[in-house]
C-alpha cells in the first residue's frame, strides 16, 4: 500500500509539474545596496583607521547566501589589517569575503574594518556584491561596474611629509580609464594641467576629478604634502592611485550554466541502460520502485564544469560548489525532504577520470572515478536544505590534470533504502537553482 500511494501521488505531481513548466515561475528578485564610509579620510602614520561597509536589502523578500568582496591594498604592505567586526555574518581577511547567510526584507547590516596605513599617499578600498542566491533587480554581482548600487568605494589619505617647502614630486594616476582630469590645489583649479601626471613642487592639498572615475560619497581623497620629518628611510618621488590592483589581487570565476551550456546527468541501477540526461534533478538516492515493478535500486549523478575561462597560471585559493534543493522534484512528493530514513544520507563527490556524454551515459556505461581528494557531504535530513561544498582540491586536480578530469560523480556513501539528497540540475527552469561553482584564484608567474 505504501508504494501504491506513492505511485498515485507521483502522478498528481506530474500534472502539477506540467502546469508549472507550461506557465512558468514568477521571477522574484531582490534589491541590495552596498555603501561605505571612512570614519577619518585623513590618517596619520601608525594611527588606526576605520571603514564601515553597509549592506541594505531594499526589497520585500529575504535575500540569501550573500557574499561581498572587499578589496583593500594589504599587499604589498600599504595597509595592515587590524580587525573586522561584522554585525551579521563573517569576514575572512584571506579571501576578502564578507559572507551573510540571509538578510531579511528592509534589513540593514554593517561591517567595520580597522586598519593601519603603512605608506604615505592615497589608498582606495573598493567593495562589490560578489554573489547571492537571488537575482538583483538593478545590478549584476561581480561585474566591476562602479556605477551600480552594489559597488562602493572609500578612500583615505596619509599626509606626505617633506623636509622643505619647495621640492620635486609627481602624482601619477596609473589608470588609462581616468580621462578629462581636472586638478586642483587647495580647492583651486590648476590651469593647463589635464594629464594623468601632475608635477608637485610645493606643499598643499592636491585633488582631482574625472567624469570616468566615481569618487566616494565623502569625496575623493586629496594628496596632502606638508612639512615634517618622515619616519621612513626613503622618500619616494612618485605617488600613485592605489586601488589594490597588484598581481596578488584575488580574482573570481563563477560558473552557473543553464540547460544549454550545462552538463549533468542521472542514471539508475533499476534501469541500467536508461539515460536521464535532461532531468530537472541533480540528486542521489536509494529507493524502491515496486509499483512500477522495478524493485529497489540506486541513482547517481554526474556534473561537469568547463574551466576554459580559468587562466593557465591561476593559483586556486578556494573553490565551492553550491547545490540548491529542488522542491519541484517528482521525488520530493514521496520523500518530502532530504531523507535518511532515521539514518545517514551522507554522500560523496569524486573526480571522474573517463569521458561521458550527457545524453548517453547510463548505469551500465558510467565512467570511472578516483577516490583521490574525494569530498564527503555530511548527512542532512532537513526540509528543503541547500548545501555549500568545499571542493578546492578537486578543482585544483581538474585544473592540473585536464586530460584525466571529466567532472564529478555524486553518490550515497551507503546505498541502502531509504535515503536521498535532492537538488536542482542545470535544466531546472529557475536559473537561481542551477548548480554553482565559485573559484577564487590569484595569478602566478
């Protein structure tokens, strides 16, 4: 009787899913705004400065799994990190990511960063929303467009000490995108000076403006030259625009392909010659299909991400895979949650070492895998649970050995009834539910 009821319930869900796919899903979006302010735009050598980043959810729905990338010039040691105090979430100074699991509708939170400047000049801290589960209605995460409201810029000046009232120095704006520059000294426009290089021969406060460079809300910070004794051994002759764009800057690659570009497939032991390459599910399970006369069996799943956009000299710092629960799954109707039958549904992700085709692979033809650097997904039987998996070493292996890497296979650690983990595949109609790979990397020599 148990399996008969499940069969009829599945038939009802098929009808509901047909309506869902025909008429579509409402495209609900969020609206996040990121801002920042410097407590003091002028900071003396050895003093502690403070920047406050503010994140606001201006929409009427909850935003989830938000990451904000904060770029501050720690390397070389222009700035020394002192402390971080997030009102919500956590901040990792190594990756520069502020991670917030959820932000309620109309909620505003903040992150306070304290630092100690180590070099004279003007330093910029830039931040941008890196990712979120939901789409933003008026901006695109991680596109480095500073006119969008998910991007913010702050700055601070450390006055430059000079031993004489007359001297020879230069300010260099080493950014070809900054054009049509207007230079000012002590608030007055400097005539006939419009290039990216400004000679400085006397003490004063020097600032610039440009239609192609958006200053912080508090205004662009000036280069201040003042009389005094420098504690540094040597006084540089040039001062630039430092925006944390050194070779050690961390870069990010986000892959969340759709049904056209994505490659994932399921296969099952109860029908070993059946290909399930166009399923809405990315899931693993061991169950019974007695109503269909198939008995008990298991399902496994495959996925492949194309890393051709990752530079050959990339040094991978971190890689995470986000999988999102598929509430519209036919199996959800019978399971009702991530299911472990009062026991473990722990799963494992392994690197695939032989080729496979999305529309051809079956249980009988499933590719080979390696246990090297395999990643275990902890048992989780919560309702509608998403997971984030650290697959750094797996991605490093794929990047290092592309001829021996053909994606990843996910399976249950213990393939005994009744257990399952149900997520959405790249074929799911809701693009925010597609599997998402995030890679943080720097560039080597």
